[in-house]
C-alpha cells in the first residue's frame, strides 16, 4: 500500500479521535505534539483497526504514544503489503 494512502488512513483515524485544529504531518509526535493521552491512543488504535481492518499488536499500541505519525506510517507500511 502506498505511503500516502497509509498517511491518509492515520489522518482519518486521528480526526475520528477528535484531533482538530492541527495540521497533521509525519514529524508530529502523537503525545507531545498532537496531545494524545493513553485513552486517545486506544481510541485511535480502535479507529484504525475497525475502519481499515488492520491489527495493531498490543506491544506496539503501548509504544504508540512515544511515536511520530511517520513512525506509525512506517509500521503500517511494513504490516500492510
């Protein structure tokens, strides 16, 4: 799957997680820049899994708050081939 499409999936999942007023880019950190807390991470993950039929392992979900949008794109790019 193309990187741009994966980025758009993540952007949509963030919007559904009620992230508003932020211009999403790959450099943004999910916790520090976007402001996701642990509950937001769970909702974000559920949005990705439900809407795009991807499974994010628990150990990755636990690390998501420490990742950038680009790192999430990298992870999904490897997972969805």
